[in-house]
């Protein structure tokens, strides 16, 4: 056990040059939610993870992994 979801949202966001605020607006959440996801303090729902992946045009598995 002890599994958790790791993510590469921050590196993906920085690589395309968008702000936390912009990402939040594009997927319909608050900037605080993006901060929590990037820090690993919040595991997004499947729907939210899919929305994030769609913004970056990546498969969800490229952004979120089980560790």
C-alpha cells in the first residue's frame, strides 16, 4: 500500500508557458486547486485529470502516475 498519485503538471505548464491562473481558468477550478495539484496535496478526479491532460494535448498517463 502507501500508493499515491504523482504528477508532472507544473513541468508541463511551465514548458508551454502558461500561468497557474490561466490553467485554472481553462479547466474551471481555482488557482489554489492548481497549486494543490502541483504540490501533490490534492489528487484530482478523473474528470479533472482528463481536462488538465487535454489542455496540454497529452495522454493523462503522461501527467499522472501511481507511485
